[in-house]
C-alpha cells in the first residue's frame, strides 16, 4: 500500500515538474499606429478597449515601452532585436533591403527550440516574405490598412505562397482571424510563436462590419476601429480558452509606433494632449502601449514603469523558449523574462530610438538628442522641456552621452533619404502619415 502511495506521489510531482518545464506558447499582437491615447487602460478619454484592459488588469501594463516611431523600422527592430543603424532599417526604403542571410529574425531563433511559427497580417516595408525569414506559416497582405476592397482596386494577399484577391464584402481583419484560428488548432500540441500583425488602426479609417450604417464622422469611425480591434483580441482569447491553451500562452500586446495623423489630434489622455505622434522624435512617436498577459506565470498583476526597448523581445522570448541566441551579430536587447516570472533581475536604464537622420537615448527622466539637446522628461508624455544646462543636468547629459558614444550610431548605416525616415517617393505625402 505504501509503495502504491509513494508511486502516486512520484507521478504527481513528476507531472507537476513537467508542466512547469513545458515551453510557453508566444503570441505577439502588434497594433498598427496605436498610441497610448487609443487604449482606455492608459487613460484614453475617447476610446474604450475593455478586452485589452482586462488583459492588463490580469497581467502587466508597462508605462515606459518604446520602439521606432515609424512602422517599417519598428518592425525590423522587433523581429531582429537590433537597432536600425546595425541592420540598415533607418528608413522605410532601407528596411526593405535587409537580407535573411545577414539578420536573424524571431521565428528562425525560436525554431531551434522546437517552435512552429506563423505571421498573420501586415508584412509592410520588410523585404521578401515571411517564409524567407523563418516563418512556417503565413497570411500577408500588401501595404498598410487593408480592410475592404476599394472601388477599382483589388487588394491582394498571399497565404503560404498562394496569391489571392480579397473578395467584395470580405473584411481583411476577419480573414486574418480565421487563418489564426486554423493555425492555433493545427498546432495546439506544439510550442508556437504567432506574430499577429493587425490592420487596425492604420488609415484609411473606414467603417467596420459593426459600424452603424451612414456613419461618416471621423472620430466615430476611428472609435469603431478601436472597438473592432478590441473585439478581435477578445476572439483570440476565446479561441485560446476553447483550445485549452490560455494558461500556458504568453500574450504580448504592443503598438508599432505612436498614433498617426488626424487621430493624434483627437486623442487625449486624462484630458491632456500627448507630446508627439507617429513619425516624430517626440515622446509619443515612440512610446507605445505594451500589455503582457500570461495566466500560468504572472502571479502578481500590476503596472510596471520599467523601461522596455523593442529590442528586448528577442532575448526575452529566447530565454522563455530555451532557444540559444545567435552569436553572429550584436544584439541590443535586454531580457525582461524575470519580470514575468516574478524573479529578481536588473531593469534597463535607457532606451535608444533612431529614425532617419536623427536619434536619441532616453533614461527615466532625461532624453539626449543627436543634436546634443537635453530634455527634461519628468512630465512626459504630456511635456518635454529643453534643459538649460547647470551642474546637475550636465552630469545627466554626460551619462547619456556615454551611452551614445558606446553605441556609436554614426558608425553604422546612415539614412540615405530626406531624413524623415519615410519612403523617398512619399515625402510629399507626409501629412497623410501613410
């Protein structure tokens, strides 16, 4: 009897140990042109995101997460873990020249740990296709903001090498969701990495399937797009629950850059206008929403003011997956895996952002531009004040200058465009924030 009892306990502990060691599934949800003024968990005044807010309440909401303030270079940073001056992704056109033989993207790194991967949605300014950079499965559309077919223009998309055309009445975000459901169902027994690159809320802002017929007001349409994005995140969570995958699945919700164009003029957080928008080197060009949810691991939900750089996803996901990091290139990220596990570690003290012919390094309270200008960021994201140097602020400037000197962005790839970071042939359309 005792032997049976001990054997039962052995199996119980062995199964518990196995469950703890099981590799987590990783889902990276990338919203397009969504700043913190579009997420109610961040205090957005005009837009409601109840599903995303719930993920934040049950997980970790980061208040200091940064990336490049323009979509192509931002996505290259997220997927490579390397700053643009190292990869060439300092503007939209140069981002398209990255080669898989030179850069290790996330799916190729995680593949070494047994992960199956899928890219669903916008591939954008990145070159070639998802498969060439290591994705096993993909549905990609072309350009940005693909929703419905436009009159006289048939939106094309590709599913694992097969080109199709969006049918009249089909809604691309729903098509993407359906593909995502199939991928998760097919690979529920595998550890998987899903890079879910949303259409929302990139312009052109058009009616959603849930929009009241006849709606033409921009603010109402934008709110509808925010709501539909939130709805899709809810459907993703429901799918994970139905497949019994939620507990062991890490969900990261992230913005690819700040809010764009007219939406940036509308948005407010706690009654205040934000400093900067998409494409600018001000705070909210690069400051984006970041929410991490992982029911099986995060035991102390809350808000974190630790600094997160978009370069950090590579080392973090690799550590959680048990994947070796590539050694052929310098990686710029710092793992924050310990923060998710509730362990001890050292948070990064600064983030770097570069776009076009400009760059800066930012600490918790200060920002040093390429020009040498130092800004007081203690009232960010609403205000950034140019500093008149004194003894104290000179010391702060020297600390950040030492970081820039070590990084040496001027010694890497330099912008060959007009300095804005945008496509050379779209300079005249900057105001449209395409």
